[in-house]
C-alpha cells in the first residue's frame, strides 16, 4: 500500500539563516543536546517516510527536513532502519505500556476500561499515531527485522501483562469467566479494527472515535461484568 501524502509543516526545530555583518548570508546550525535533536529527527522522519515511503526515503531527505546535516543524523542514528525502529517505539509504544495492578487492587471491568480501553482511543486521536500506523502497514514487509524488534520489546510485554491481569480477575471472581480467558488480547480487537478502518477508509469511515469507544466499552462490560 502506498502511503498517503500529508501536508507538510516545517519542523519547529528547523533553523533559518543567520546573517553575519560583512559576510554573505548562510545557514548556521545550532548544536542541540540529544534530548532535543533526536525528537527533531524523528519528527522529520515521520513526515518523509509518510510522503515517500520507507524504501524511497533517504537520509538526505530526513536531514533536509530536519534542518541539519546528513552527518548530524548519523551522530544519533546509524541507519534509516534504526530511525524507523525508534519512530515506532516513540509513537506507538505509549499505546502498549504494560498493565500494572497492585496485589491489593481488585481487577474490575472499570479498571480495564479506564487503564486500557479508553487510553487506546485517546492515542488514536493523535495524527502522529495514525501516520505511524499507516507507515507500519505500508512498510512492515520491507522492515521485518525492525518490526519484530518493536513487537518483542513493546507489544509482547503488554500482551503478557494484559493476560496476567485478566486471568487474575477471572480467578478472583471480579471478572466474569468467558471465552476471553483463552486469549485476553481479544478484548482489544475493536481498537485495532478502528485503526485499520481509519487508515484504509479515511473520511469514508462512518463512525467517529467517540462512538467506537462507547461501543467498545459497552461490549467489554457485557462480556466481563460478573
């Protein structure tokens, strides 16, 4: 699938030319610490990858969009592939933070809704998240190693923590025994369906996020309330 081109806004970190008295105007690049420079690079990379696709994008394109030199990119990332992996981890990781529930806290339907279901829709409201998801769909087969690394570091720990929490709730009787016991990850399938539909159909998708969230919450309540 060819990524959809999005209108491009200049990076907020892009530096304009600085005039020196008595000399021709020229661009002067400012040295920024890594905690500022890396987000700048990733912001630029997301726009370039979305416009050109991963295969066609070049480090030079990212450097130009970020307002820095090609060498400046390599000072923080060894390759285009490492930028892609860092981008996935920055943008999509917050949607898959491990579920932490203390031993003395009951695992209720409300807990699952407030800590897992609703935050997923909050993240989907971010254009950056949807652009990254679109990029993942378009280029996953070209980036199998990086996608697998991201999945191992981010998705698998989240899935394991979710499974542990749901099974504990069912064992303790605070969640109803149901088919979800076989594969707790399934309670998040509506999130994934909504993301995929939004990417593929865009404005032709007939439900907004708030309505999808309402339906999803109702489904989880009916499925898991004792």
